């Protein structure tokens, strides 16, 4: 019996089988229990011998089972460890993270630059009233910018803002005639253009406005030059050309020398070596007055930069549509530049 039981324990392949052996040999219906139960039928001489023997067999079986059980347990742990071990020599799985859109990067860079000059960042609505988008900026009713051809109207009086300049009017109005004002305002703008390599019906501008006592054209010049050289590098030239905007007088446009993409087939510079990146000027006295500032006491300058233009120049992008079609192959190129 002992031999038989020990052999079975030895053969048991898992804990379940060991458990079965235990039940069948040591359980209530097992042979050992039978023998011990049958003791009373034995003679008084046989009883101690058989009893001792049965107990010894039971002890041995139970000890062996315990040992086997421990062995199996240990083996199970080892197996689990082996299964769960990590092969540190395997190549890692790439972690795909997003990166900032090139337009966002440009805006953040320009914001940092102007915050460093003491400006604060302002915001205004993308759906704007005719009043702030045009009227308060000295844009008369018959101005071509008001044409349905150029603006997305929502109602007679509401439109998608065609420029970030309405934030100038809103900011001056809020200041209630007291300077200084020093803000920049990045944001989306909309015009009814047919999209091509250089036109997009949705685009972005960054508006700048400074109103204080004794603000002069030379302040504007210095600010624009500092901006251009910081963003594009000191080897870039700037060129200021006289221009016209209803809300500034005098008005100017700034070009920047264009070398990244000057050759044939280049959409950004069209081969001239210069590209216009912003409009600017001294805030028109009518605009100051209409928005609560006394032009005898205060003067100011304003500028409006095209964000896509900056990004195209900075990163050598030749088609404005890339910014809005969101092809990840395009967007991922900016990952490496972070
Ligand atoms: N709002 C003008 C535009 O969209 C740019 C500009 C801003 C010009 C501020 C002068 C002053 O073209």
C-alpha cells in the first residue's frame, strides 16, 4: 500500500493529482481509514502492531504528499517567473506622441518675444460685428473690404472677422481713454478667397497695438526690426514700404528678404527676393477718438502679421494649404524641430 501510494505521488503531474492521491489514500473512504476502523476486530496482540504500522504508513504518505506539494508549488512559481520575465534586448515599441502645429509654434514664439517686451496677450471673437471689424477702424461704408466678395457675412451686421484689427478697437474701448496699452492678439481670420498655394479663406494674424504718450514712428520701426530679426535671424533684411490702411496714418508694409525659397517654382517669394509679412502704421487719430482716446494726448502704432507667411518663410513651406489639410506626414516633420 505504501509503495503504491508513494509511486502515485511521484507520478502526480500537478497539484490536482496530488490532491486526488491524498483523498484516495488518506480520506475517510481510503484504505488507511478502513484499516484503523477495522482495529476492533483484531486481537489485542495484533492491534498495537497493525496500529503502529498503519500510522507509520499514513505519516509517510502524508509527509511525501507535503513534500511533493511544496515541489509543485515551487515549480509553478519558477514557471510563472520564466513566463513573465522581460527580454530587455528586444527593441522597444515606439511611443507615438503628437507635436505642435507649425502655426501654433510660430504664434507661441511671437508671443514669447512680445511678452519679453512687456506686452500682454489679448483675444477677441472670431464672429465679429460690422462695427468693430470696420466702423470703429475708420473703414467707411463703401470700402471694398466690406464687399460680399471679401467677407463671410452671417447676418447684415455679423461676419467672420476679416482681420485681427477689431481687437484694437475693443481694447481701446475697454481702456476708457487711459494708456498705456501694449497688446498682441493672435487669432483666426477669414476672407472669401479662392484657395491656392498662397491664399487660404481661413488664415491667422497676430495684431499688435501700442497706445501711450509720445509713441512715434521710430518706436514702430525699432519694434518691427527687432521682431523680424528675432524670428528670422539677424542675416535677414527688412524693407518698409509706404502703404495704406484706413485705420493707420501713415501706413506701411514690411517685407523681409527671402532666400530660403527664391528660385524657380517658388510660390513664397515669387522670385523677387522679398516677401511681405505685415501691415502697420501709426494709429489714425479718428480711430483713437472713436475708441475713447484723445489724439492730442495719445498716439500709438499698430501692426498685423500674417502667421502663415512667417511659418512658410521659417520652415520653407511652399503651399499654404498644407497648414489646413492636416496630412500627418507634413505635420510630423515638425516633430524633430521641438
Ligand atoms: N489689418 C490689416 C490687414 O489685415 C493689417 C494691419 C494691422 C495694418 C494693423 C495696419 C495696422 O491687412
